[in-house]
C-alpha cells in the first residue's frame, strides 16, 4: 500500500482567460480557456494519511490554514469514497497568491499526489476534473505545453485536455512587480467581475477569440497569439473596473510595464502582455526576441525583477 505520495505540477498562464463561474461550487466556468504551462514555476506536494483530528497543510515548511485543502479533500471523499485525514506538505516554487497561478500548480500537484495515495486510475481527464474542483485553473496544469479547458456545463463535461503538445518557441518574460499576497483572491475577484454590465459581451468575444487562438497556436503565429491574448486579458481586467464593487489588480508599475511593452511592439519587436489576478505582467514574445527585450526591460525598470519562462511539462510523480 502507498503510504506517502508525491507529485509535481507546473503553473500555467491562460492566453484565453477563465474569469467567471456558471456553477461556483464546482468551478464550472462561463468560458472555455486555453493556457501554456510554464517550465519555471511549479509546486511539489506530498500527501500521507495521518491520525490527526483534521487534514493539515504544511506549506513551505510552515503550518498553514488548511481550510481550502480540506474542502478539496472532502470533495475527493464525496467522489471516490471516504478515507482518513491527510497530512499535506507542499513547496511552492512560485509566489503564493500573487497572481502567478500558485492555485493552478498546487491543486494539480495535490490531485496527482492524492490519486497516487488513493491508488485511483491515473486517467488524465478524471484528474483534470478533480483538480478543477480545487481551483479552476488547476484543471489545465495536468498537461504540458498548451491545454484547453472545455467549459462544459456540469461536473462530467468540464475538464481540460492537451490541445497542442509541442513547444512553439513562445517565451514569457515575467515581470515580478509584487510577490506579496493579493487582497482580492481570484475566486472573489471573478465573482464580482460577473456583475459588470459588459461581462456578457466579454464572454461572447472570448468564444470567438478562442477559435482564433487555436489557429494561431497551430500555425505557430506568435504575433497573432500575443495580440489575441492581450486583448482578452485587458478585457478581463476591464470587467473588474466596471462591476458593482469596482476593483483593480493593476498598480502604477503594471501600467508602466504595459505602456513600455506597447512601445516595444510599435518599434518592431514581438511584445504583448497578459495579466492574471495580480499586479505582475507576463510579456509574450518568442525565443529569438527574448534576450533583446529582456535587456530593454531591465534597463527601463531596474527595480523590477524579470524572469524568462518557456513551455513546461505536465504532472509528474516523484
Ligand atoms: P494565485 O494567483 O496564486 O493562483 P489564488 O487566489 O487563485 O492565487 O489562490 C491562492 C490560494 O491557493 C492560496 O491562498 C491557498 O489557499 C492556495 N494555495 C496556494 N499554494 C498552495 C499549496 N502549495 N498548497 C495548498 N494550497 C495552496
Ligand atoms: C486570472 O483558478 O485561481 O488566472 O477557480 O476560484 O480557484 P478559482 O480561481 P483560479 O482563477 C484563475 C484566474 C486567472 C485566469 C486563468 O488562469 O484562466
Ligand atoms: Co489561482
């Protein structure tokens, strides 16, 4: 019998975003989404049965509130049968709750560890469904390279799958503007965003952008990928500003990085932005341009730390 199980999963950044839920309890989204898994940022998680009174979480060697993990484990108990309390140990090689997708890598890694511990068949589709119930974006981190999360309309039909399992030389330069914990979680942020009068228009546009994005990936057209991803992401953040309790993840530095990216694009370089639920900016470019672009950004923003990420692999057992 397995007594301890360990899995590693990478974060992913959506090129077409998930930002809203049809069924909040199950993380059934209002849109399908498409992401690239990153090599640089990941989570390693181990799980073992324990005789403690509750599930526990040790995150980066610190006892951490386990409410969300325990809720996720309860969903596994509901779906796959009851099991004892679990001790979870996790290391984030990504800032936690800073808009760099720690919930994606962590719930994907925890899903892998639990499927191993429970000796469940490692069916990727089923693991994607399970990870999705922990955090929507985690459904995509089961897979490497490009993953597509078909929104579906219930638990069975809502899962991610590999869309294009090849590195297409896309680079993401991550501008780490702040790695501190955001005030507004993704979960709450998207719930508020759905009250924007323009929200249904963003959802409708997203369906069209998804089809264009699929084509752009298949044809390795980085410029097209960047233009669509940027438009989709800026539209997502506009919903936050238009909703009934307006909020904004952008800081002054976020805006400065966006403006500088646009200037670089106008000067003839491949450079586009995408931004998740936090102030940090991911600059989309290609492997040929990344060095020149990185040097420009470092010169312009000496106070910001930049890291380059490429396509990464799917869930692994360690
Ligand atoms: P992010 O932008 O980092 O994905 P979210 O608001 O979506 O931010 O999710 C952050 C939450 O995910 C944390 O507050 C915590 O509940 C959970 N989380 C992050 N990392 C881990 C981990 N390694 N193990 C368990 N839960 C984690
Ligand atoms: C902006 O997956 O973190 O990164 O399902 O409530 O845990 P929950 O939200 P989460 O939301 C991610 C939002 C996003 C866009 C994306 O990754 O698609
Ligand atoms: Co998240």
